[in-house]
């Protein structure tokens, strides 16, 4: 699981996603709602941006899912 606000997703995030996707069978990118950080984009927009950016990762994109959460990550 790679959690974060991804507001917006950056090249650094994508670099970590690429590296992590080679190390695990399935990678979950968990986009945090976290209104306390006053994000520029709402959680649906951030999720869509992440999904769009990972679509370009070729075959690795099939092993990645994007989820949103608004509670503790452990839940």
C-alpha cells in the first residue's frame, strides 16, 4: 500500500510507484481525503489524476489499483 494525498501526483510519486510495482505482485495506491491539509483538488479529482498517470505504466498498471480513504489507513 502506498498512501498519500497526491495533491497533485508528482514525478516523485510516479517514480516510487514504478519502483514499488516491480517489487510486489499487487500495489494499492491509497489516496487520502484529509481535508485538514486543504487540498487543491478534491479526492475524486486526485484519484482520477493518479489513475490517468499510472495508465501509462504499460503492463505494470494491471497490478495497480487506486483506492480512496478518509479514515486511519489501518482500517
